[in-house]
């Protein structure tokens, strides 16, 4: 069954707002650092989901955002998720606590030191390079190991533990 979701990295002064997922027991993202977002509700567009999820998880209302890419996650034999990836550089409101973990502003240069998914390192590089809209496919095994990655339909190769873009 395919799922639809959004993920957003809100930017401010060389930092991203990151969510350290520590609350839910059976969370595939447990103890990982990710952006904010979530699953579509019935009938929502990607932008409607983005705006709702950011507001629910942070208290912020986005005023400026950019649709950066579509990430196809394949996890084991049964899970496929299509995630609309965004960055945002404008927001209003007061930050509120998140019921899924702790929000923290993290310097972009420190992202790789956090506990993040291996595939996230690929799309962070694409974001840092200011790539135009991209399609990234990430296939994980059930031990959370990235087995395959493709950018815009072209398989990426791993060299000395780093996926080559």
C-alpha cells in the first residue's frame, strides 16, 4: 500500500528546524532527527498537507516555501511512501512544543553528526547544492540499511560508504 506524506526543513540563519523523534514507541523514525511533516489527510494537496503539518508540529504558519523534490521510500516488501520534500524560509507565529519529540534549530554544518537516515544524507546534499526539483528513490531493507538509491531515474553508486551523486 502506498502512503503520501510531506517533509519540510524550515531554514533560519544557516540552521534547519529539526525534530528529534523520541515520543512514539513504534515509530520507524524513533530516535532519528528529521524535518517536520506528516501524512496526507483525505483530499489534501501536498501544500495543504505541508501547511497543516507544520502548523500542528511547530506552531508556525509558513509564509514562504519551495517544493524541492519527491522522495520514494521503499521499506521491506510492503511499504512504499511518496514524500513531497520542501524547504521553507519564511514563517510567522510562536514555536510550540511538538507531541512527537523535541524541536531544535541545528546548524546545517552539523546535520551529518545527528542520527539521520542514510538516504537523508543524499537529499541534504541535493538541498545544499540548490538542485532544481528532483526525484529520489531510496530502498531500505528491514534492518534499516539503504540498499539502493536512484536520482532522477539513474541508479547511484556507493563508493567507500558514500552515495555518489
